[in-house]
């Protein structure tokens, strides 16, 4: 009798312990499974970080657009509405990255737009490269007889007014497009697949986005992708996006205002000249603008070769590259 009681008591004592151990094992396996899905080396996986980033960007974008509609947009001129819309795009790209920088414990400057370099030398050098390269392209198009400058369509103070307006507008465009596709996204995707594979993916996305423009064509989208890939080279060699932002600004400003041609299929009001294209679209670019010309690819190739020789040092390194670099002593590196 006593033996039975002791046996039951032993079972009562051991049963809960057995169940607890099973639960611990199950909980541990569940945590490992969840960790494997969401984490990599104690950090949130790249894919989930990008999902969070674009989810926040989408919320900000839709809230901004709804707010703009609520404020009776008909009271504002078309160009002002365009500018406000571009500002909303920029906020939708920048604000989520600020949140992610805090979440990931990173410095904002790591994403390509360090505040200390804002509008410094690289920005102005990029501007000069942009307007100069576009000028070379337009002169080449004129030389083969497919582009004509026309005459002035603006006079007096209106020239200054629209020159300044388009400069400010395309500053917003340059900041938005460069940071969206070569800022946080480039930094984050590079951690998973390396710098150049990420650059190819995002450059193709950059070209694909341009297909949404009315008047854009496949050749123009490919040219945009090629220009985007060149911007990735400038990021790699300068260490930040300020050169690319300056180049982007002056290139778009030159197309829209100075040379008064379609910019990725869109010709906007407030342009300086009554310029026109003639001849075959593959050479002139047609309704797409100079980016739709085969000569645009020649221009990008020349830009790549020139920049590669003038800026040979790699200054933008991925976390993996920096880790590999730190494993060697200065003597071994030398």
C-alpha cells in the first residue's frame, strides 16, 4: 500500500516536470523558427527592413496626397501642385529612413546623404558635370541635324522666374529619386547581395519607374537605367549621393528649361526655347527627348569612363567589405 502511494506521488511529481521540459523545447524551437524568419545575425533581415521602409513610405505618401486634395488644389496653379507633390514624395522617402536609422542604431549619413556634405563641393561639381554632359549631347544632336534650338519663348523677368523655379523643383526631384533608389534601399540591399548586384536591381527599377511617364518609351527607360547605374558609380567613388543629386538637378533643369526638350517623355511649361526635333526617333529621341536617342548611351559610356579615371578610389563600402577590410593589418593591406 505504501509502495503504491509512493509510486503515485513520484508520478505526480515527475509529470509536470516532463510537461514543462516539453514546453520549453517547443518554445525554444518556435523562437528559433521565428528568429530564422525575421533575424539574421541578431539583426532584422534585409527583406523585412525594406518592407517596413516602403510600408511607412506608402502611408506618408497617401496621407500627403489626401491632405493636398483636402486643401482644394484647384486654388493652386499646376506648377505649384507639382512642387507640393514632389515635396510629399521626398518626405515619403526621407522620413521612413530616419525612423529606420533610429531603429537599426545607424548614423543617418550611412544612407548616402550626410548633412555635413550638403550642398558642398561634390554637389556643385555634380551640377557642372550634369549640364556639361547634356550640352555635349544636345550639340551632337544638332550636329547630326535632328535638333534645332529655335527662338526664345520667355523674356525679361520671366526668364529668371522660371529658371529659379525649375532649379528648386528639380532639387526636390534629385533628392527624392536619388535617395529612394540609391539611398536607404541601396545601403540595405547591398548588405544582402553586395553593392553592384544591388545597383543593377535598383537601376533597372529606376528605368522601369520612368515607363510610367506619358511619352516615355523603352529606349528612354533603358537610358534612364544606364544613367542610374552611372549614379551608382558616383556613389561608390565619392562615398555619398551629393554628386548624383547635383548632376540629376542640372540634367533635368537643362532638359526642361534651358534646352526646352521633353524630359523622359514630358515637356513642361515655362521653358526658354521653342526647340524642336526632326528625323528618326532612334537618333533624335522623338517624343521621349534626348534620353531616347542612341547618342544618350554614348554619352553615358563617356561619362562612366571619364569618372572612373578621375575618381578611382572606392569610398562607399558595404558592411561586409568593411568587415573584411578590418581583418587585415595595415601592413597586409599595403
